[in-house]
C-alpha cells in the first residue's frame, strides 16, 4: 500500500509543499504548492513574514487535501538559527527576526567578555557566525530585556510553525543544534553557558528527536484547509540541511563528503560523535545534530546567495535574467583566475559593485560583464570547496574521494564541473529534492515504514538518479 507524506520545506528564498508517495521501496515526489519567502525590512529591523508563511503552509495543506484522500504524516523543515518568543498566553511576543538582521553586530565580543570564545566552542561545538541564535538572544538580553522576562517559550522556526499546526511546544534536536547554545555531547541545551551570560534558560522547550509524533493537526486548521481527517504531524530533520544530508545517496564507506547546495553551501562529513578540539575550533567547523543520531561536522559557505544578490541587483538595473540564462553566459565567458571570498558577501546589497571593489582592492582582474562575473562567483565557490575539503581531511584524518552535491544547487552543471575540476574529486550530483525526500522518509521512520537511516538511503538510491562529474585533466 502506498503511504503519503506531506513535506513542507521552507528555505530562505522560497518554500514548497511536496506530496511524497512511498510504495514498493521507491519514493515519488509531487510539488503541490510553491511560494516566495523574503524578509521584510521595517524601521526596527529585518523580520520574517511569519504569519504569511503559516498561511502558505495552510495553502499547501489545502492542496494536499485535494490531491490525496489521506496523509500519513506532515512535517516541516526550515533554515537554521531563527526563532520566535512566545508569551505565557502562547502568543508571539515579537515577530521572528531574520538571521541577517544587523542587531547581532558586536554581540560576539559581548559574549566573549563573559564566556571566553574557547569555552563557548567547548560547550557547543558550533562555528562562530554573527547569524547564530546565541547572538540574537544576547542582543535581546542587552537591548530589549523585557522580551526575555516575558518569554514563556523560545521556539525555532520549524518548531514555531509546528506549534501553529498542533499546539505542541517543543524543540526538535537538529534545528536546536544550530543555535550555539546546544551541547552536542550532552545532547542538551548549554544552560550553564546561558546562565553565565545572564540569560535564563527557563523558556527553552523540551528537546525531541527527528521522527517524533507531535499529534494531530488542530481541528480548526484541518477544517480551514479542507482536510478529510486530522493527520499526524511529525518532527523531521527540522533543519533543512539535516533532512538533505539524510537523503545523500551514499552506499557505505567514509570516503565521502556532502555539499547541501543552495542559498548556502553546507559542506561537511557525517560522524557518529562530535569533534570538539583545537583543530575544529581553528578551522571554525560546526557540529550539528543529524537524523539517526548522527553528527554533521560542517562549515557554512555563502553559496549561491552571492549570485542571487547579483541577479537581484541586475534586475533593478533593467537586466533581468533567469538562472539558466546566467549559466549560459557564464559558460560562454572566458575563464579568469580571479577569486573572491564568498563569505565576504553574506550581508545583502550592492553585490556587483562590492565584488568589483573587492577585486580592484586585491589587484585582481575585474569581471567586466554579467557572464564573467557569474563565472567568477561559481569558480570562487569551487575554490572554497577545495579549501574546506582539505580542512575536513585534516581534522578527521579521512581521505575524501567523492563529493555528493544535493539540493537545488545540484542542478547547476557548470558549478558541479568546476567543483570537480578544482578539487580533483569525483562529484555526484543529486537528488535536487534531497531535503523533501529526507523530510518525508524521516516521517516514515516515525511511522515505522522505514527502519532507519540505511534503509532511508537505499530508498533514495532506488528513487532518484545522480549525475557524475569527473575532474577534467
């Protein structure tokens, strides 16, 4: 009998509702609803339009109700680090801020005055980035402490949306592990560290694992969405990267790494235990929780975000191009040795101009047109992949011969080939829908239809093809 799971996958640029059908050991995906997602700038900061996002989730449920007689599960995954605070009445105290909100500027220094950087890493194993939840929480504590005093629960974005669906307040482990106040060794929140920062941990929710049953969709939501019955909501790898990594179609062996490619490129390896030592601290790696009690040792790279911002800037100048058109122009452009640091461009705005300034200041050839700039961005990403791969080999002692690229960016054939050429490793690209597949099959682990991570990956291998890119001599 076919099982039907609804995967609600929200990224930092768009969201989708995808109906996943599992039958005879194979998974089929059908996109039912797609919507844009963009932060909103207000006089007080940069926010997510959270209530509209929940409206779009309900539209996805409505589409699923029309497409399927029943749903065996529903689960939500989103980007990491962002959260909302609830009052004692269960209402939002403040609309969740976007991780790119500038309120975290200077907060790392404030944290390190109270808890040394090395101690923060020892307790959390998470890379240091201004976007981390810890620095948003520190900003709230410093600038609007009344919000902390009135907070009854802190819920990360997928937890918050799950609460809207079910009324249940809990924290799924993979999304909590992105915060930099979760301890991957103890598998608990780093409450002692928060206490030393003067932050109460009383509003932290109970931690639950991927594949946990949260309960049925609330009756009023089910009725509003026209569902024929009240389906069960599960946690999945609620951090979208955790779901994507679960669906990496690796067979066995440790000689591989992954890149979950999209707005960000999350590049790392899968381990059984966190690696928290001087080498990973110096390399600024992160240890995040994965599906099946795994650890994702990885580094965030400002991935296709840099190109997305350039495309947006070009459109405002009257040069609108699809991504396919940009790839054609980049492929036709003459290769350049110019390399930019993608991580220097994580903040929004003026990307083409900033890239030109970046190149001039370093005495590099400046890309003269859209095609050459696109190629420089992709080539620079490939160079960054090589640097991170070599760091991964150094800190783990593993030899990595294969790079699995999954997610939307895996469809970028030019970037895939550049990654193979620059790293000298074989690249296996796909599936593009790894996050949705991992989301749905983790739900199936919760229902008992899938026995564990090994079977999950067997199903992915049977269900989706991959494209191989060998390094060119």
